[in-house]
């Protein structure tokens, strides 16, 4: 059961990060491919909430450090996303990009490594 939960959590988190990347695109590119930033940001907030609810309902199967790290990432992501919704500037996008590089990508690797420990 733990393997399935970690795998699904990784899938949810990976889906959020793919959507997050679209939010970081330069404004000109977003306009060219017709991305509605407000709508995309709302979808991303919903995805983040879904991850947090999944964590709460399955936290007995997951190590506390993993739950805390993912919850913290979701909380910070929500805050930055709301900033972008209020002010879609390159500065806010840079904050999201820096956050992605420093916190999100390492967490994706961490969950993949953690999953592989149990899968072997």
C-alpha cells in the first residue's frame, strides 16, 4: 500500500510541477500560446490543495519528513502563485522559478529515490 501511495503522490506532484512551469513562462510566450494566467494559477492552487489533502489522508503511510517537506513546498507555492495572480510580473515569475529550482526539483528526486527504496 505504501508503494502505491508514494507513486500516486509523486504523480500528483509531478503534474503540479508541469503546470507550474507554464506559469513561469515569460508573458510574451504566455500570450502567444494563449495561456490564461489567472485560470492556470487557480488550477495550480487546486492541484496543490489536492496534494495536501492526499497527504493528510495518507500520512500514516509516509515518513513525517516527506509529509512536512511536501506540505511546506505546497504552502510556499500557494503563496507565490497568489502573488502572480495579483501581479503577473517577471519578478514574481523569477521567485517561482528560483523556488522550483531550489525546493521542488530536489523534492521530486527525493520522492523518486524514496519510492525506489521500497520498490526494489
